[in-house]
């Protein structure tokens, strides 16, 4: 039997932990999270309204999409001990009621900055030397608004090989989509738009573009690996039933999906269906009513058996490549391929995923064997904790979009992540308004 390469596990003879680095940093208002030994976690900025994705330019300057603040620039510096700090924090594009809820990225040549709101995809001319945008934003895509106040993320990406294509995700209204839509292709998709042909006033999201993937229920983030393949995280549903019965709290699985390569030259292809709204990932197979196919982790089950069967889920939709514990709420995924992999050569090609949900509040690493996940799709153990919330905290008490009660407490709530060319990790925590840096070595 071939041994799986669990990079972080192999790195650590014994599974210990450390907390925040001893570097000078803004005070933390909650119990410090834990990090694997051998790495240092330092907060460099706080006071953000709601920081989500984080992009990095060719000079290593950060731009954070923060709902309420806008697109906010952060410059970092490292002292003689390697301790990080933020030296500049400045609004690059003010929110002005636009609601920059999630996505921010640069063009391949760093001359344009892209961001999304619940309704629009926009871009600006960008000057990294001045650390500023020039002129007003150009609307690339419009017509993305949904009524569901929780469905406000519009993840975006630009393929490295096709710098003139923009991929944009939009979910459907919610999980109450009728059975009639179970097999339609208009739900929860990633579409491709050609940036060279943007019409006056922008594309219409519903009418225009080419579907790259559909049935990706809530793909809050997707990203490209070193081999030109895209991978996405997908958040499982909260209130669904099967044969009129509860599916339990430990179903459906959250997912890592293999989305594949963008091939614009191949003409009209039928885009792959990732299952939503009919098919959902199995986590606890014994909690599923009428599981006659004995579906297990790595497979999907139907919630509309009359019109789309368990069997059709297996043959007509793409299963998750990796299943994740239900309600982890994976919100960010990035591959570790920096120029200098400061966090460790053994992490190269692996993916880091931020978990935001009531069973999450951490960052995990997913080891890859070059092109694919090291663990098989049938495992429940394809991830390794990298940064996690102190076990003394009851995660159900943590503040989130769905837990806003007066008793809710602050917990690390990671969303966006990126790496600089030196291999350091930067990530946001939206509920606490913070940005952190992870470096190698104990400080
Ligand atoms: C931004 O969000 C606020 C609060 O949810 C809302 O009132 C406002 O209409 C939104 N702005 C736009 C342009 O949608
Ligand atoms: C969806 O349906 C469930 C059950 O009928 C209901 O409780 C819930 O409020 C609905 N949600 C929305 C967003 O309409
Ligand atoms: C799986 O579901 C069954 C049936 O609901 C339940 O008894 C069992 O505790 C669950 N297993 C786990 C590991 O939670
Ligand atoms: C269980 O599934 C089988 C095959 O899909 C179906 O024929 C049967 O009616 C289902 N049982 C119930 C109780 O719904």
C-alpha cells in the first residue's frame, strides 16, 4: 500500500501547539488561537469593519476587501527579528455604500484591480508604485443581486493562461429551490466572461457569459493550482430533508471540488454538474433515510428522489474530491506555490483552507501529491489542522453571520488568505476585523 504524504504530520514528530508569537502586535480581545509548532502567528492589523478576501501585488502590498470600509491597502514590514507589522493602512477604493463583500484580485500584470459587490464585478486601473487606483471603477458585470441576504459572495478568478477571462461565481437564492429546478443548469454556477469584449455598462450575469461549472451550491472561493486546474470549496446546505426525514446534524458534507481546466478554445462544452440542488455530500451514511445504495463519504445523495435519484447523483453529477466535516463552512482556498516557500518545502503544492462555520474557526492544510489530493475521496481525514481555536472555547458560541445573539463571543473567523513571494501567509478574520501573518520558525 502506498503511503500517503501527510506533509504537516510528517513534519511534526509530536503534535504540540503554540499560540501567538512574542512579536509586538495589537492586543487580541479573545482567547488566542493555536498554531502548529514551528510556525509563528502574529496579528498585524485590526479595526477593519468586515475583512474578507486579501490580494497581494507585485511589491508585496496587500489589498483587503472589507465590507463597510471598501478596498483597503496594507503595507507590511519585517524587523531584524523577522517580526511583521503593518506600516501603512489606507483606503484604496472607498466602500461608499457599494458593499465590497468578498472578492478582490489583481490582473496578471498587476495593472488592474478587480473586486465584486453582491450586484457587480468592477475593475480599476492600478498603480502599485503609488499604491492607488486611477480613475473610477469600470462595471464589468451587473445583475448579480439576490434577495437572500446571506448569499452575497461573488468569488472571482482569472486563469493564469487566459488573463483576459474572468470567472465569477454566483449562488442561487437559497435551499428552497423547487424540485423542478433540480436538473436545470441555471443554478449556482461559475461563469466565464471575456474581458476584451465587455459591453458598455457591463455584461448581464444571467444572460451573458459561458457556464464553466454549475450545481456548485455555495462556492465561496475557488482557485487555480500549478497545473492550470481550478479547485473550489463548497458549503453544504443547512436545512434539508430526505424522504421527509432529517438527515442529521452531521450531513451533508462540506466539499472540495475539482473544477478542472478552463479551455475556451474547445467550443461549446456541456459544463459539469456538481449536484446542487438535488445531490449533497454524504458524511454520516447511517443518518440517511433509505440509503439503499449504501452511499458513503465521497458519494452524494438526493433530496428529490422522485425526479433525480441517488443513482443519477452517482452517474450524472461530479462528487466531491474531498469531503469536509459538516458546517465547517470553508470560505477560502489557496495553493502554496510561492517563489521561496518559507513555510516549508514539504508544503509546496498543498492547499490551505479557511473554516469559518460553527464547527470550524480554523485553517487547515490539505496535502496534495502533485496534481491531486493525497487522501482518497472516501476519507474523512484529508485535512490537517494548521491554526485552530483554543479547545476551551465552545465553537457554537462563536459570533458569525448566523449567530449574532448578545451572548455570541469573538473567535478567530478566517476568510481570505494569500501568500507573498517569500512564502509567508496572510489571512483575514472577518468577525474580529483582523489581519494576521504566519511565518516559519518560533518567535
Ligand atoms: C449595501 O448594504 C446595505 C446594508 O445591507 C444596504 O442597505 C444597501 O442597499 C447596500 N447597497 C447596495 C448598493 O446594494
Ligand atoms: C425554506 O423552507 C423552510 C421549510 O419550509 C423554511 O423554514 C425556511 O424559512 C425557508 N427559507 C427561505 C429562505 O425561504
Ligand atoms: C450518525 O448518525 C446516526 C443516526 O442518526 C447516529 O446515531 C450516530 O451517532 C451518528 N454518528 C456520528 C459519528 O455522529
Ligand atoms: C426507498 O428508495 C427506493 C428506491 O429509490 C424506493 O423505491 C422506495 O419507495 C423508497 N422508500 C421510501 C420509504 O420512500
